[in-house]
C-alpha cells in the first residue's frame, strides 16, 4: 500500500474511533441525568428512632404527607424506638445509598458520641445531610395537682430525697433524656432519671405518680397541657417560648442550663448529590410554605430548613458543644 494511502486509511480509522468514543461519552453523559430523573420511582421510607406521638413523629408525618403530594411517590414513616436511636441509625447507615431510606437525625443523636462507649458508627460521617426541618425548646412538666409550680419548688422537693425524686424522659440519648441529665448535673442534686419508650409512657408515669416531673417537647405534651392533666413549670430555651409565654426558663429559675433541639433528615453516606439536592429542594419548599410553618408553630416548634452543608456544620458544632457540656457535667458514657 502506498504511503499516502496508508496514512489515509489510518486517518479514517482514527476518525471513526474518535467518533465512536465521542458518541459513547455523550451517551453516558445523557444517561446520568436520565437516571437521576427517574428518582424516585418507588416508595421512600423515613425511619424515626422514637415512638409515635412525639415531636419528631408528628413533624415528620406531616412532612411525609406533604412530600408524598409533591413528588408523586408514597413516603412511608416507620417508628423504630429503643437504644437511644442507635439501632435504627445503624440500620439506616448500612442501607443502600440510593435515597429510598432516610433517617430522622435529631440533636440528641449528636450527644451519642459522648454518651455511648462503643458506638457502631461515627454520626459525623455515617450520613449524608439533607436538611433541618424544625427547631424546638423543651418543657419541664408536672402533674396538674402537683405542689410543684416552678423550678424553685422542684429543686426544694428534689433536695429532700434525691433518690426518690424521679424525672421521666423518652429513650436514653434523646435530647430530652440528656436535658434531664444536664439539669441533674447543673443543680448538683442526684435526682433519678427514668427513661421510657415513648411520650405516652412518660405521661402515664407522671399521671400515676411514678415520676415527679417529665421533660419533653411542647408538641408531644400539648394535648395533656390543654386538657388540664399536666402543667409546665419551666422551659429550656434561651428565652420564653411564644407558645408558653408565662412559663419561665430554667435560667430564670436559677438553673444554668439551656437546650434548643432540632430535627433533620439525612440519608446514608455516599447518597448521590443529585438525589440529595432533589430531596433538599422539595423539603425546603415544604418547610417554607405558610401552611407548614403555621402547623409547626401550632405544635410549639419553628419550621426551618437548611442546605445540606448548613446541616452538616450544625451537627459538627453540636457534637463539639455537647461534648464540652457533658465533660463539664461529669456525665460518664455507658
């Protein structure tokens, strides 16, 4: 074959190879968005590490309903209480990172790093942040006919016999539970913190006199407060709650403790960015809606979404903050 013809032949082959490679690259590039656009094509599960009836449960069921309406796929909410949420969190962390299994990460889980000796995962790296959903204060409540009317009464009664003065909360490691431990440490009174699976069990213990006071969210306690079964004697926020303006804060009662909790949605680590962004944009739209904000406010919480990065920063900041608080308080991991 003459040299010129050989070069022409080689050039034609090279041209065809390059054309084929470009076609393959373009096909791959087009396939990525197409695959992303198929999400979601089956039901999405939101795993809540607490029992039904509590703040996270009510908030996330409302969010799940709104999300179902927006994306056209069923969003199923599952309660998996117990072990401070660690078992549920571990199960989600090990789930496929495809956006079909989400987890309700609360401020309480940020405490687990400092409260549990053998954590099966690192909360800071096991999940991909999606968005915060709501912020909330907690209330310290007593039975309606209790002689305890304020923080001063509570502390005076606790000092009489600390071992028999019981504080009820939901599961170990929850924000409610560690708040009770923080009160115990901040006051120097060795009260007994008793944990229950869910808010209804907490209320049952309070109403039958098994516990003197309880710590939980206004959302979870609203019905019992409005029904006259229990009364709020203190709130944990920096300022008084707009839903309970007559209830003083712990600091007003002389206890140097302050807790603001939050709930958020996360996915297993390595969930694709486009899936996270899809969920984030829909959640932000829901949380920003007047209807959702009003319903969350009626529950005693503040609806507030975030970017994934903001949630990640908040989580890391809380891990550090609670680590300092817990170490200072002398609370030992178990």
